[in-house]
């Protein structure tokens, strides 16, 4: 059976400028349906209705950081099994190791090339086990 | 000398003293002296003779002082002991001096050790501060840089609509420099990882030919801007190395980009692979102006720049990082250059035998991670 296509991406990112760039890169440029949340609380509240295929998660956020957000999203049925990709400037080896231990699908370091972001995420989606 | 003989001697000695005391006879005194000397020669102990002398003197009575000269044989007998005693005193004094000196030196050494320990603690503190600073800067710079670089990247793709010629030029300047800034931040982080030993390597067998083809394809667009033509010369069949593919690609990107930057327009940049013993040598040859002689010795130093034109091309960290990465793979990065006719950068790495899962030949390779 063919894998379901990747359509809806939930972006959890507190920086409004990066929200703009990322949503343009994935939406207008990449052709995905993107829902932007500025915090973990917003993401948890929106996940049930938006039903994302994939979650793109920043790490450094005030209040609950990306790791806590991942744990919170795993705790609700709508996102319990949704693949997560971290999009972060925190890419020291021990940090990347921690993301992998938490079950993230991949880590995309900031700064990234927005014109290549959609293709990168598609490749990650296709290569998942 | 028997007890009887000693007793007789004591009597004779006392008598001689008695005679001297009564008459002042020098001959009696000399006799007492000789008796003492002979007794000592015959084996009577010095202490025993001293006691006999005391007893004989006491017997003189009337408080008359014992004639000092009679007992001179005792002083003579004791002279070596006196010398020994003085020698011992001198040695003791020397030992005390030496001991004091040693104690002083020990105190100084302890002081120096404590100072060195304090300096080490201080250096570690500074190192931790530096790492923390780099981490903070890394995040604080990368976050706004993500927006700037991202926005320029999308604008360059035409997402915001068509720009006029001047607009395109200005956008290109801004985008090119944001790329430089991204590279600089990434390089500084890489250096920090290398220095702190936290750079990790995902080592796998890599077949060299497809890997180099991919490296050339990845850099072709960049090289075209400088009019350089990248090409792959013959590569030995089934040649493998064991490496972290991303990190080795970073090395190739650096060598190919440098060669392209310094190539004359339409100049060839040739990548070649040769087998040498248990080693594979990957070389990147350009036909540029060659490396200035006074720069060759410091080309692998951080922030090293040959001249202002080179400084505009990069921060001067790439080669230093490439060298560290190659060395982490148990290899060696070097170059050959001639003014006016070009430069060849190369790296040697142990050739890997994928069937045995080991280097093809045992060699003096440093351990791989």
C-alpha cells in the first residue's frame, strides 16, 4: 500500500519572523498546508482540529521548550504518533542525540535554505521506516 | 693489661704525682705522663685512665691542684674524638642547612604547584565561559540569521515577484553576504566542536568514485560563478575509505570551492584519486596563481588569509577545519604549489577493505573514531 502523502504540517515556533519565512517556504513555495503555533499550549489546543501529518518543532521557546512540547503532544491522541522533526539552532551533538532519543524523525539546523526546506521534509517523510 | 697490672699502674701513677706534689720534681711529673701514655698504648681505656688520674689527684689531699701536665696524655688520647666531635658538629650544621634548604625548596615547589593548579582551574573556567559564550552567540545569531537568510533566499527564488536589474543586484549582494555569515557561524561552531573534542563522526565505508561525483555535482553551481570547470579524472575501481560522509563532503566542498575561487576563467579544476601503498590520495588541482610563498607556512592557521581578495572570499577557517576533519579520520591534508602554475591540495586516507571490514594494509594510521 502506498504511503499517505504529506499534506498538513503543524509548525511550532515562537519567533514571528521565522514563522513567516518557514510558512512561506512550506506553504507558498512548498505547497503544504501549514498551521502556525507560537507555543506548546497553542499547539496542544490546535492539534485536535488541524490533525497534522507532521510536526515541525522549534526547541528554544519561552515557557515550555521544544522537548516539553513534544512530550505534551505525545500525550494527546491527535498527535500521539505523528512524526516530529526538530527545526532548531541548538544542534550540539549531545542535543541532537537527545532529540533522537525522544523519537524525533530528523533534525534540521537553523539557518536553513527555505527554498530547499520542502524538498528536505519530503525526503525525510519518504525515508521514514 | 690485667687487673693486677692496672692496680700496680694506679699505685705507681699516684706515687709519681705524690712525689711531684711534694718536691715539684719535673722528672716525677714526666714519669706520670709516660705511665699514662704507656697504659693507653697497652690497651687501658681512656675513661679508665681518666678515672685513675682523678683518684690519684684526689689522693694528693690538701686541696692541691692536680698537675695538669700529668694528664696531658688524656687530652692527646681524646684529641681524635674531639676532632670527630667537631666534624660531627660541622656535618650536623651542614645537614641542618641542607634540610632548611630542602624545606624551603619544598615550600616553593608546593607554592608553584598551587599556583599552577589555580591557573589550570582559571583556564578551565575561561574555557567553559568561552564554550558557553559560543553556544549563546550561536543561538542568538542563528535565530535572526535564519529570518534574514531565509527571507533573502525566498526573494531570490522570485517568490516576491520580479525585481528590476538594480533590485536584483542589491538582493544578490545581500543574499551572498548572508550566506557568508551562515558559513562563518557554522565554521565557528565546528571549530568549537573540534577544540572541545565533541565533534562526532558517523563512520561508514564509502566508495570513492560515486562520492566524488556527488561532491563535484554539489559544487558545480558555485564553480560556474567563477568560470571554473570541475572534472573527475580516472578513479581506481572499487576504492573505499571509511569515513563520515557529511564531514568528508565538507572537506571536498572546501577544497573544490577554494580551487574554483582561485582558478583563472575557464580554468580546469581536476579531481583525481591514486593508490599509494595502503593509502588513497584524493587530489584537487587548479591552474590558479599558486599560493604566495610567505603564506604557505600559515595556510592552515585559523583566520589565515593570503590577501584582501582572499579575505573577501571567506573567513579563513575552512582549511583549518578540513585539516582537523581529515586528521580525525586518520589521514593527512597537504598541498603542492608553484607560483604561476597552480596548486594541488590532497588528502591521504587509509584505503578500506569493505569485505574484511578493516584497512587494506596495516599502517601507521592514527586510530579512527
